């Protein structure tokens, strides 16, 4: 089912004592943005739409958790990066669309249906849903849904040739355990049943979190030749060679590399991986010890060269490394630390070595910042606080990478993921 909302315009918001005031969805919402790190194969980008002079307008898609009736599913907003004006234009009802990906031609949107969750039956499988996306109006039309062939799908990736969609099945339950699955895509945007499911064996030293495999993300290398699967449960980043398959049968699609995997420090819990624009360096967040690792990359092999903790000196409390993205110009990297920290940590990137240097940390003004994004102009950073039902829009200085101390707030139920799309 779909539910449309009439576009809403909002005047600039007044902020008291530097603390953002709440805006309800029904009343108004203003300011937002994001941008991903350097574009990866299959990622949607596209130039901004130019309206009035100086305006750069994007559609902002927000995926949420729908438990407890706080959210409908996917929301679509139109965002002006010059003024910070935000208008809600559409929504689509679907269960727990906690991660989204947009097709390269921007005509289709795919979402995980993250089920069964912490308290659901282990026999229940998650799902992957496909939607047609009308860039002129921002409307989403449901196409179909298939089983994710595992539990708790939490990440999506498009193959470099656009023929396949991959999902990481985190799997809270030990049976069937963590896996990733590969789904063929039809020319009309529909997603087919999986043609390949890969399970990992093993575990790690952290009881209750590493009793078995937990695949948290699947990322293609910039050259499109390799797939990396980050497994939080076994402290490994698995490497697979990708061979396009004209028959779409899945046969021979993925094969192990000579190295097979990169070992991560026991108890770290690898989560999300990104590459720089030049494809020479990779960056990995580890959830369980809240670090950002730096790798040199060459021909399917990752070589670790640096470890950077996200934990503030003297901090005592729960931690949880999360999302990671790079600024559009590649000069700064940001990552979220959840738990009791609830902050975004900024690093500068050495243009030659790719090494990171700590710059600053920023409170996200809420609980459990999962994903965030930087808009394609680099002027804004938006972060969602899952357990506070809020998203904050920080104005960003493209030169220094610093975030303003007076962010704008959007009230929205359990926000998780953010994707920017050019409407034309």
C-alpha cells in the first residue's frame, strides 16, 4: 500500500539555547541532506536538479523501523541544499525497510524487510522489496517482494553490471546463521528469488554477539571485480571474485580469492566497509570495539595499515561502531559510535597514504545513530537517531569538514537509512 502526502513547506526554524526544537511530521520539517562516500558501482548518484539560481534540489529517501506503529516504512522528501528547505512528498508502506539502495538509472528502489528481529521466531525469513520510483513526483509504487533467504537482512548492494542485488543476512538466530544472498533483477525492476546463498562458519570471543556468523554488509570493489563480505560474528572480511553470469543462474558468479579473507582483531566485529574514490584504500568500522581500520587495497587484497579508535579518552560506557562515509571531495571521513557515546567522529584523510587523523567528535543529540549521509554538495550531514525518533541535519563546512552546532531536527519514527537521489 502507498500513502501520499501533500508537499509541505517550512519556514526557517528558531532554535533555543542551541538545542534543536522538535518538529512533528504532521506539522513541518525542514533541512536535511546526505551524501555517500565516493560512488561505488551500482550506487545512484546523478547531478543535482537546478531550480532557481543557486538551488540544488534532491529527493531524500529515509528507511525506518516500523515496529510499534511509529513509522509507515519508506519516506520521500524533497530537499533544497541551498536553503535547507524540506518537503515530504510521499511514503510507501513496507515492514522494517532498514536499508535502501537505488538503481543506477534511479528508476527503482530496493529495501530490506528486516525480520524476524530480536524477538521473532527463527523460522521466519526476512524479505527484499522492490519499488518503482517516479523521479518527477517522488512516488514509490510497490513491485514485488521475495524472501531474503535468511534472517534479519540489514544491507543491500547492486552488482557492477546492475544484474544482481545482494543482501547481507545478519541473523540474530544461530540457525540458519549469518549469510548473504544473490538475487537476479529483471529489466522492469522486479527482484527474483535468490540464485545463490553463501553461509560462513565460525565465531568469535564475544559471547552473545559472536556465537556464530553475522554478515553485516556486502561491498563491491571500485573496479567491480571483487565482493567483500564483512562478518561481525567471525572477525573476518571475506573476499570473493565476481564473474558476471550472462545466464543469470548464479552458477560461477562468485569464487574465493587466493587470500580468501582478511583477519580482523578478535572481538572487533567488522561492520561496514567503504573505498576511496581512487580505489587504493578501504575503511572499515568495527562494531564491538568502535574502531575505524584503514587498508591498502590492490587487486582483491586488503592489507591493514592503521587502526583508529572512536572512543574518547577516559570514556566509560557502552560503545558500538556503526556507519561510515566519506565527504564528496574525499578529504574527510566520518563514522558513528552508538551505545552510550551517541556521536559522530570526524577524521581527515591523508591524500597520499590514505591514513586517518582524528579531528573532532559531535553528539548526535539522540540515541542509537545508525546510518547517516552527506549530501552530494557536501553542505549538509544528516544522521538518524533510531531510538529517539529523530533525524538531525547538520550544516557542514566543506573546507574544514566541521559540523555546525545548531542542527535542524526532523521528528520521524525510528529512522535508519538515508539515500539522496537526483529528481531528474
